[in-house]
């Protein structure tokens, strides 16, 4: 069987519009049977003939076809390749929507991932930021918590009651060790760390966040009591 046929067979095994990172495919299936240059040349030829579709640099798929023509991968399908299992997570309005904090729908999708081959990778309307983490459930909870605290003043159409419920629920999964991993990778500003400390203290959750903050600094963050008041007014 020719190289072209063997490579095309790998794409045909995958469902339509399943994104395939060709560098990974090469290392996994073809590094022992052909040179990387020959593999890349074959991929390029398959794409030119329309047998596979180039989505972004180094990312291809077997295109989904309808009677109206080729249907490109959705933003969610693109994001899924970077956020599956413990590889990453959706942030931004995708996160706020999932928590019920906002009904505002963004035209763009943002993700954090350990799989991106660039610090910031843009694929259509999807932006992937590379942060080298193992995205366990606990790490995802802390990132979710940090994200909604960090962007509190920017979230459009915010539901204050849902915000409070989310902060309380996500705080239950807090641990100093997981926070250290997240902070080392992402590096949230001290104002956000102070907001997190105040929320954890309000819910009487033990934490060692004072070590990351200055006793001489006054961090301008919302008081938890004021957040509860805003939630009551919105009901």
C-alpha cells in the first residue's frame, strides 16, 4: 500500500471533522516507515485534492460534506481537540455561560490548554492560550474560580446570584497545592489573589494566600457582603 493510501486511511478511520494534529499522527504511526518530509508532502497533496481539509497550521480533518457543500468544523469541535480529558478547559463567556453567570454569547471561544504548540494559537474564532498544567477537576475548579473573580467587573449581563453560588461551590474544591500550580502557570495579579483570599475566608475555607500578598497593600476588591447585597437586589 502506498504512503498516500496509508495516510488517507488514517483520516478515513476518524469521524468527519475530527481534527487531527499531523505532527502527532506522524510520530505515532509513520515515523518508522517514512521521512517527515515525505509525510508532510503527502498531507499537502491530499489537501490540495480535497481529500482532507486544512483547518490550521498542522491541523487537518476529513471534511464533512452536505448537499450544500463542505461543512467546516465548528468552534466547539476545534476547541475540543485542545480541552479533552485533562488537557485544557474553556474559559471566557463559554465558562460564564456554563455556570449561569451570564447569558451573553460571545462570537469567539477561548480556551486554556497544555496542547497548543504556540503561546497563543488562533484557529478561526477560537483562541487557545498555552498553559502547561494537568487540568484535573480540582485545577479546573480553581481556574474557574480565579477567572470569574478576575473578570468580575467585565462580565456583561452578570447574574449576581449565580456568581455567588458559583464562588461558593467552586471554593469547596480549593487547595493551596493546586492553587500554587495554577498560579505558577497562569500568574493572576495580586488583586485577584486577594479577592480569592477574601472569598475563601468568608466561607471559612483554610488557605495560605496571605503569603502571596503584602500586609502594607490595600487591594481594591469587592466585599463579599456587598456581593450578597447585589445578589439580593437582583432577585
